[in-house]
C-alpha cells in the first residue's frame, strides 16, 4: 500500500467501525473481530454517522477487520437476550429496532451516491450479506465463505433475500436459502453473488489503487478491479451438482421440492437434501420459499419492506428464540419447533407473515 495515500480519519482503534481515507476514497472497516464482526445496533448507528459525511467521496470500500470475516451476520444472541433477559442496555424494543435500522442501512448502502465496493473477504453470512450483496462492486477472495443459514435458527433469509436469491440461475437461490449450503471462494462469482475474484493478499494494493479515482465513476472502479483479478479464476466447485440442484429445487411449492428430492434420479443427492431440509425449522422453510417466490416480482425496496413485515411477526413467535437457544446458546441442537412438519402448515398461516403492518409501522425506505 502506498502510505502517501493513507490518512487517518476520525475513528479510534477501539471503535466498532474504523475509517481510513485512501486518496479520494474511504475505507470503512467493521471492527468486532472477536465476534466475527457481527452487526449490532451501535455499529449501525456508527455506520450511518459515517455515511452522512460521504456524499463527495468517490468510492466507499466496505471491509471487515481480523482476517476471518467480513461480517458473520447480525448479533442475534444479543437479540435473544433482549427477549429472555432484558436489561436497560438491551431492552425488548431492540427486537424491533435492530431489524428496522438494519434494513434501512442495507437499502442506504445499495443506493449510495459514491461507488460502493464490498470486500467479501472471509465469512459473509446473514447481515453481512445484506451490507455487501447489493453493492455495485462485490469482490470475493479465496477466504470467502457465503451462507444464509437462517432456516436452522427459526429465522428466514432476510436482508433482501427474496430479491437476490430469486434472481440466481439454476434454482440456486432456493437451494442456498432452504438448505443453508455454504459457497466458498470463486464460487461466489460463478453463482452470481460476487462480481470479481481477487486474492486476499492483493486487497490492500487494490484499495490504494481505487483511492486514485477522483470521480464517482462505476466503470472506472470496475476497470481497476479487473486489473487485480487473475486471468483464470478457480472453477465452480459445485458445477457438477447443478444438474442435481435445478431439478431438485424446482417447483411452485415446497411440497413439490420435497417430492422432487424424494424421487430424484440421483438418490444420494435427493436423500441427503431431504435430511437437511427436515433438520431445518419447518415454518422457516415455508416462509423462505414464499419469500423467494414473491420476491422475484418485487424490487429491492419492496423486498426489504416485505422482510420487515415477516421479521416483526417472527419476533412475536417462539421459533427464533428456540433456534438461537438450541443452536447458539445451549448448543443442544434439538429445538422444539412450533410446527413439526413444513408440509402440514396451512398456507393461511404462512400468509399471515406477509400482511402489511398496521398503525403505520411499515419500514419507511
């Protein structure tokens, strides 16, 4: 990195969000490495304060501190304790405020005037996906690990999942959203979840080069990133599985997907995936399928508004808290879900999660 381009900005090393001016660009770095940069309310507030001052910045480079994660998601354990052990510092109102603020931040990042470059280096899950996936320049590295594991936690693929998952080829969106399968490295580019692949060791040089751009010019940024991408990136590790994924996860209902897998020509793939789905939260599976199906017809703004309707209802139920307790707190991995079988849940029960919120409580973006 050319040090002449780097000047410290107004954040201190103990801040949860660090900023560094790099020429005419700004590097914003999430700084909770011991928590894999999990997103919380105070980080969202810091990010918004920083973004308030960046209209004249050419580019914003969003990254994560620590080398292991860009952002492993929202700090959902804190939300769990806001419900089960509320305190003055972590009140029950956080269950509403966190998602309200998070989705507004996701939309703000997606519609920034400066060019947003998301360095998806390390773990990128849940809330980390929301901050990066909608950027016009998304860069994966050999360390990238992408997943939407919410179905295992009694949650759903929020942060605009209905928008980007529904637009992936080969029914990959349904596969990733329902199974929680992890993609790694260059897989993100092949799947359509990242735009470029750059070696992690080259990122600091890339940041310096981006700092030389004087205007908010997307094509200029892309041309610079292309210079750092290898001539040939690693192959798609699940390329051979696409012929199994597409027929297995096609259909107009979750029941059709279950039937496809039960009768799959590749019996091992079918049975392995049936087992994975049956280990997920049944209600989450139904909500995720419906969300992706509806999301294909909606723009990002309407998808995030839909997500907020869903999450408000989920926070009023029990599955999310049961999932976090069993998977992340007690780690027993034997949750007692509100429904035992995804296919017996009435469609009318699923539809409740998508209804417009009353009393002007809609997400205002």
